[in-house]
């Protein structure tokens, strides 16, 4: 027999294994356009184009250790890899884009396999058990346990009924997918490979699914029947050592086997004889037939691969001719069904195995009890076929009738909506809780204040409450839980716990435990007979529970049943903060893309009102994973795609996307949200595939910066643009209040501070610092726009500057950049603003007498504060202070009137004050002048600022660098006879004395 030579190329270097044999893998995609290779001694995966085998198209380097297993979905859109690093990873194919870590083991992984539809991925290795993973949502549906050693080979039967597995001891197990049971166990039918990871006794189903081929003990291949697991036949030829791998041709007429004798034999299965062979220098450990041609890809234990062309002689039938058509119902790797076909489904969730589209049980396929002989009489087979046909006809007919009965009933919506769409309604969850598992610690609640943990034992649980700040939180004794609580909520005053319903005897229970009370026996509980608690929440003086009856039950801290409200749909979750209670419910069935349709409602418990209600936005195809309030009281949500949104009253009420985890997290990380503040997101980073933190070790809280997910701008200043929009949002205070309430909130804060006898200048400084920081950011953006020739954008930005000095700085900037036309526009903007401010100040000077009447002392009656008179008092206070400053400036004839700039905000900010550190201290003056009016205080402050400015401006005059240029049309002189300086931005000595209040404050802070 003529021996064909196959040229092998090096794909993976065997350096990590010190030259020892390694197990390598090779795969074809379904279109025969790409070849994929890997090696257990190399952490990379190579993807080659079939026409260019010399150099890989892509190298995927996501594993930290050697890759021991590869699997490609039937439609070649998804690549799975297993490794010695104990992880299973998924990639898009052929792009190689990493998707996620779908699961993790505790020991190295040996084998992977997709089912015929691509909806299931089986993974196994040195761990005990075979994991069946749902590729739709990356959940582990079932773990099959039965092997006594490492599992080295897996194979789904083409009919999606069975899974076959083989371990290192040579034991083969047939598993039924519907039930997860072991149907047959064949001990010692394959060679014992021991601990040699380079040997994988690969088993394989025939393409028609009738036979399972297993390497035998006599250097042969043994065929087992799919239903009875009885030995049907064997192939024995010229292998002198055990067979280690085998592969069926696409049509099942040929079989390729490789042995420890370095030979590869090609078998004609019908004739039970080998028709060709190839001898290699090293052992061939993996092979793959070309799906659309007469070729066989091989790879040896040293990482060299090649393609054996024209494997089957031209005189024989092609290996791709007459391929069995099993009518696989796969679509993009997910199993779908036609309306009239009622077959077992593994899509959406493996918990649905064995159910048809209407939730009814599908009869198990009747096993054909055949004898081992292949010469069975036709009569018995015809009877079986007739019975199968009748059974299928009845099973197809029954669901159609059931559908009509449901549609004729009271609910006109078919209950199969979820299954038909391939989507599933999100189950209720408690924010900050992790799944409760027996024998392990779990979080019932974890928030910014502390945590509630539980440890389940036989018949009871041990619950502990811990506070992050042990110096402030009370010491709460541990409790023994006989109810089986699975959810809880925690605040400064107490904790609430609840458990679901467990049968008819164990009713759902709600329990509240206050941390301190003036009365004994202040703890209380409630029982629910016909409903169960789905989510709980706590606030100031109230406890809330959302139940399966779509009721929202609100109790007082003492246990009084205060309110019972009906919700619009099934509850998803709930969260509380002071007087606010947020509840999320389903508004309708999910979309076919698995997009959840949710609705949120915010209640004010103390007022008995519902200020907010609307749709809750989510990322496409995601679930809600957290809902809560920030430290300042902003409602926020976080979904499974890593998008954080905060509710704002902008544009009539909208959700602002303030954080995207995809921008910051690593591929192997998941973010478990705990809370947020005005600038930071507080979360716990979990390593994939873990979605929840482990309670055994104290979780580490990570602080991540909030930022808008902006588009990639042509300006190339993404960081500046994020800073600009974020600071602008902070300054407008759109998170805390709607625009109509900003002035009331500012006024209330100032008045309450003054009433307490405290210095409110710190509040003014904080607002002023935010304003100055925003101006600095805008100036940097203007510079970027000028450098990028975006002059219109620069003009829009200069209009957003708050202070006069900032506008003058922008003029200086564009003049330095030699943009005279832009400088002229900036000058026009400044001139218009100064004119408008001067007009406003003149109007204010005529209202001094009216302002004096509304001036009050520091002592106020808090009980008389209402939104209406509060706004009036705050405006009066601002007008009085502005008038005092204006009058004080007029009384100084040596200094011209320079109106202070007014930022273009939707609501007035705090007036800008200065903290005097030299001369007269502001705090000292405040103590001495407790009886003075606000106007007198403002006058004293202005005088102190003016005296300080005169002392410092003399030093500034010597440090000014005068630049040559045109005269500044806006520079002012103390005397008309003064000569204008050549520098357009330089000022005369008198003008320099009139420096801005911002300069004075900045210098005072520098001196201090």
C-alpha cells in the first residue's frame, strides 16, 4: 500500500513541558475556512485560515496556563476553551473576541463538548462531576456525578438525548439529558491512561447517532448501541498499540483512528477494514475531518499540525456525500422550535428540560430494544416505526389542543410566551443579598452601613449583624433563626428579615428588630397565609414588604399595619431611604430579545404621596441587579451589563447613565454594587464567573469614579469632556432636586446654618470652588477646540464660563494662539455680559429700601419656614448682600464700579464670601456682631476684603509680566489722563487694585 506523506508545521512550541508530550487539539469550522489549534503546554490558541496555514490569523492569549480542550459550536459562531488554569472561556468566532469566563473548576479541565444545538456546553476534568452549562445565560444547569476518576472525553449524541463520558480508568457512562440520570455504566471497556495528560481516549458518536465508538482494550475500536449500551461490533486492524483518538467522517462511512504506535488508520466502516494509513514521527493526539472536503486535519503531541489531503480514494464515495440530516433546530447557537413541533428544549434554561412550549411534560422517547445482531428482522422494526409515528402524531396534536383551550379561557395571552420568545421573566431579588446555600455563609443584606449574614445548619440558621464602623453602630447580639430567613434590610434604627413560603405549614414571615427602644418587647413579626414576601425595605419610621399577591404592605416601627397598596405587576425588588420607598415591578412580558419590561415607583411614606413613576430603563438583553439610593438620596439602578443610571429631573424626568463597567472592568471581573455617592460608585469586584462576593473572607470595597459614557469625539479630549459634563451636572444639582426646588434647598441650608450660629461662608466657598473648577475645565476644552480648529465649539464653551476673569483668560488664550476673529467674538460676549450685569446692579440699588424691610437677624423660627416664604427670604438675602457690596464699591471713588459676573445657571448659587485670615477675622467678627443685620455683616466683610486687596495688589504689580500687543478695549483706568498699557490684558495700578473676589479668596487660602 502506498504511504502518503503529510507535511506538519509547528503551531505550538513545547517549551513549557520540557520537551515532553503534550495533549494538543485541532478543529475545523463548519465552512472549512479556518483551523483552530491549541496545546496543553501553551497558553495561546491559534486560528489559521485554511488557505494560509503557515502563519496564524489570530493568537488568543487569555489563559494563564496551557489549553487542554477546545470546542466549537455547531454553527461556528462560538469557541470554547478549557485550561490547566481551571477556567472555561468563550470567544466569538472567527474574530476571537473574548466574551466571558463561563465557569471555573478547582482542578485542571480535560474536555469540552457542545450539543447539537449549541445551547449546552459540557465541561469536565480532574474535578468530580461534569458541568452542563447553559450558553444562553452562562448558568450551570446540572452537575453529573458518577465517575471515580478524571473525565477525559465527552460526546453529545446527535439527537440531543444522551451524553457519553469516559474517564481515565476506562469507564464509559451513558447519561440521560432529560433527567440527569446514569442509564448505563460500562466499566473498564477502554484503556487506563493513568495520569498522562497527553493521552485522551476520545469517544465519538456516529453522525446518525446510532452507535458510540470507544477505543478498546485490544488495540481496536468497540461500537456500542445508543439505547441498550450493548456491544454491536468492533474494528480491529494493524494498530500494534492502544488507540488514543478516533473521528468519524461527516457522512459516517469512514472512521479515522490514531494510536500510541504513531499510526493513523482510515477505516471503511461498512466493510470493517482499513483502507489507508499514515506513519508519523510523533503520536497524533487529535484529528478533525474537513466538513466540506476530502481532508483530515491532524496534530501531534509536540504541537505540529498538518492537513492530510485526499484521504479517501477517488474511486470511493466522498466523506461528505450523503451526510445524515437530523434536522437540527439550531439557530445562532440557541435552540428554537416551530409552533407545531414539541421536542425537548434546552434553550433559555436547563430547568425547562423535559417540558414543551406550554409547560407540559413531553413523553420520553421510547427506547428501541434491539438485539446486538445487525441482522434483525424487518417486521419488528416496521412495528417500532409505526408505533413511533403514532406516538409523535399524538404528541404533536395534544399541545395544539391545549393552546386552544388556554386561549379560550379567561386569560387571552398564551402562557407559552416566555418559552416561545426564548426569554424568561426576572425573578424577585433583594438588593445586597447573595443566594443562601446550606453549609456556607451568605449575605442577607450588605449596604453602606453594614451587613447581615446567615449560616444555615440542620433545621436552623445563625444570623449576625455587623456594622462597617464599629465605633458608631450599636452592638447587636447574634440570633438563632428557625424561620429560614433569605432576605433582609438594614438601617441605623433596626433590621427587617423575611423568608419565603415553604409548603402549607411554613408560612412566610416578616420580622422587625429595632436596635434600641424605650419599651420592652419592641420586636415584632407578621405571618402571611396566602402570600409570601418577595422583597423588604426600611426607612425612617417605617417597614415595607412587597409580596407575591402584588401587595405593598407598609408598617410602622412599632408594628402597626399602616398602608396596603396594590402594585401594577409582579414585584422585582424594593429599596428604602429615609422617607422614600422605591419599588420595581414587571410592567409586561419580556421582549423576544430577553429585554425585561420593568416599571419603578417612588413613594414618600411620611406625606403619603407618589412623586415618581415610570419605566425603568435597562441595557438591551440585561436584568436588573441592584436598585437603591445614593448617600444624597438619588435613586439609582444597575443592570447585568454593568450600566449605572441615576434618576434626574432634567427634561421632565430622565435616567442619566453615569457609569459603564465595560469601560473599566477587566474581562475576568464582575462588579457587585453596594452604593454610590455624588462622585463615586462603591462596589465589590468579584472574579469571574463569581457574580457575588464570598462571605468567608471580608469583602474589599472598591471606589470607582462616575463618568458619562460619552461618544468618541473628533476633538480627542475625552477626559476633559467627561469632566466638563460631570462637573456641570454637579453644579446644577440636578441629582438632588428638580430645578424649582434648587433655590429652596440652597436657602434652607443657608438659613439653618445661620440659625445655628455657624459660619455659612464655607457653604458659599464650596459652591464657588465648584464654579471655579468648572471654569478651569472649560478653559482647557477651549484650548483643545482651538488646537483642533473647532472655533464654533470654542465660542459655545466661552458662553458657559461663570466668572469675568475666566472670560478674560479665554480672550488671552485665543490672542496668544493668534486667532483674532475668535478673540473679537469673545470680547463681544464679555462686553454683553458686563452690560447686562451693570443693568441688574442698578436695578438692585433702587431696591435697597425694600430689601432693608425684609432683612432679618440670625435667629429665625424654623417652624415658619415654608417653600414660598423661604424662597422670598433667600432672594431678599441675596439682593441685600449684592446691594451692600454695590453700595460699598460706589463709596470708594478711587475704584471704578466692576460688576461681579453672574453665572448662567437655572437657579442662583450661594453668594461668594471671603474668609479673612489677617486683620479682622471673620469668625471673630461674627461672635462680636451677633446682633448685627445681614446688611451690616456684608458691609464688614466687604471692607475686610478691600483692605486685604490693597495690601496684596502692590505685590502683584511688581510681578506682572507686560506683553506687547494691542490695547484692551475693556481695560479701565483710574484717571482719564492715564496712558493705556500696550498689553491688552495688563491693567493700570488702580485697576489691579480692583482684583476679583476669587483672587482674594485664593490668595487667602494660599497664605493660610
